[in-house]
C-alpha cells in the first residue's frame, strides 16, 4: 500500500535544512506505470505498479549534496545524508537566477491511463500486431508503456510546484525474411497525454506500414557510394537534429570541451533555411511544464536562420556560461538533474515534397533511422537510414537497403538548400549519463545539396 504524501512534512523538512545551506530543493514523484510486451501475438510480460520517491538536493559552499529515498518514514536520514555529502565535497557551483514559481499544472489527459482496463491496452497491441502479419513477415514485437503521476517541487527560494503528468507510447518492430536475408520495419506512436493518444492512431495502418517496409527492403538494391544530393524525411531530419545538433548544444558538453559548438554563439553554423527549436512546452512526447529545478519551460530557439543564438542549460551550467537557464535540467526523481533535450525540431519551410525532388537528376531519399553514432566534440556523425530510394530525374524510383549517411555536422547544416512544408514529431527515449528521458524530435522533409552516402555495415 502506497504511503500518503504529507506536503506539510516536506515543507518542514525544507525549512529545517535551508538554514544550514545556501540553497535546497526537494522533488517528489508518485506514479502508476504499465509495461506490456507482446511477441508474435502472445503477451510475454506485463509489469504494472506504483512508484514513489523523494530526493533532496542541497548546495553548501559551492558543493552539491544529494540524497534519495523511497521510504517516506526515513526523511531524517535524507537530510543527514545530503548535508554530509555537501560538507565533504569541494566545488565552485553557483546557480543562475530563476523566477520563483507557485503553480499547479493539471493533467491534460482526456482519457486517464489508470481508467483504461489492461484488456483495452492489450487489444490496441493486438490490432497493430495483426495488421503487421503480411506475407514474408516472420516475427513481430509490440511494446506498450505508460506512466501517470504527480511531481512536486519545492525549493528554499520559495517555489512550490505541483505537476500532474501522463505519457503513453506504443512501439512495433516487424521482421521480414526471404532467401535474400532479413529486414526490419519499425513504427511508434504516443504522446504526453492520456489513452486518447493511442485511440486516435490508425493502428492497422501503423502495422501495415512497418511490415510493408520490412518486406519491401528484402528485394531492395544495395546503395551506390559517394557524394549525392539527398532528401531526409521528417523522422531522419528529427534524428539528425537531435543527435548531431541537439546534444552539441547542451551546456554541460560545451563546458566539458566536448561540443563542436563551443565558442560559436552568434556565428553562422547553418544555411539561412535552418531554424532549430527545443520546446518542452509543446504538445509532443518530451513535454513537461517545469524542469527538475522548477524553471518554467518555453520555446527555445537554438539556431535562428542559420545562426547559433541559444543553448540548452541548467541553472548551474547557465551560471558558468553567463546565460539564462533554459528549463532543460531533467532527471528521474532518483537522479541528479542534468542538461537534456525535450522536443527538438527543425522548423518547416514552404516547399512541397514534389518541389523538393523536382529537377534532382541523381539523388537519394532517406527515410527513418536505424541508429548511428555521433561525436559531438569532433562534429562528425554516421546514421543508418531505415529505408531509402533512388531519385532519378525528379522521380522517386528504386528502393535501396542498408544505406548510411555520414559527414560533418556543420557542413550538412550549411548545405541545407530546401525545407519542406510538412511537419511531424516522433516518439522516443534518449539516454545520457545513465539516465533515460522521454523526448520528441522531428521536422519536415529536408534537402541537402550534397552528402556522403554509402552502404551500412
């Protein structure tokens, strides 16, 4: 049985510790979570339960002390542990100013996840799985995850915030096989809202689309290698923006000399068509109203018409760089907040897809992502597209398989010569420093005048 949260007790705890430190904050999270795994149409795993945790963070003479517990009857130990850590460590941490906030953020869910029977969640998974069972599809995996909860934040500066939060996602992987080998198709959907995010989706179309991709790739050609004009679809555009530019704009990486963007504030890093935004306040999978330091989120333009104008920061990193905190300190309740992206995208332009490929004599259309690697310090990347096609004389023609895209981050941004008018945000999770955070990334179809393409290993 989950213990009831006593907010008065938390307030007293904060008051008892703040007189001994320069700053303190408390975060509390209560959540109900469900994970379901379906393999080849059969449920393999169901995990459903409640989580509750409290963390205390104190700043004393420039050093952090951090402690966490999921036992609400041991809060005195929490205080003792945090103060002890801050006393034995030495550092020079300062915090950039942040507005004092008192707020209650209501859930935006129309259909509460806790009100949806487990059977309805399994039915949605079955609908996707059955639609994916096309000829040559030999295996399917469907993953469903949801979380519904409340986060409380209090600090010694006077902020007091309560946030009701919900998130749900559905992921499908389809495997097709023939004498030519095996290929994969992937689709996902979800949102930072209630079960309506799943109900609004055409689940049969989602299943057929992923499976069709896997089947189509079985007979696709190997790609040519060399320098080509390319079109990236909205998914690959989003992955590129997230991995190559988004991480490089994180203030902690800049302070660690691990970002190609260090020292480039106010300089041109992309073509005038490139405007890149990180916005935790938008309706997408990475939504949150306040970050883990109680900073209100908003639309944060990182690159404006090719010029680097902002970075992603916490209060600590913002102070070191003499900038305003961007609201990008994130963590699970049991971890120290670190600088993370939220919903990161390339702003759409005016061109239709037909206009993007018009006049392209010999190019490549890359769709989706199967992962890759980025070195933010050296500014280089390599991604594997999920699916690709030749573009010949302004027409999309033969399918290609196992296509890789590689190059220099800033060179690719400089060579963006057309941006589509469409827009789509994806659903995903990002890992950093052992922590995982829900994120959205996306944008429009994007044309690059020249890029290095080859076969993925």
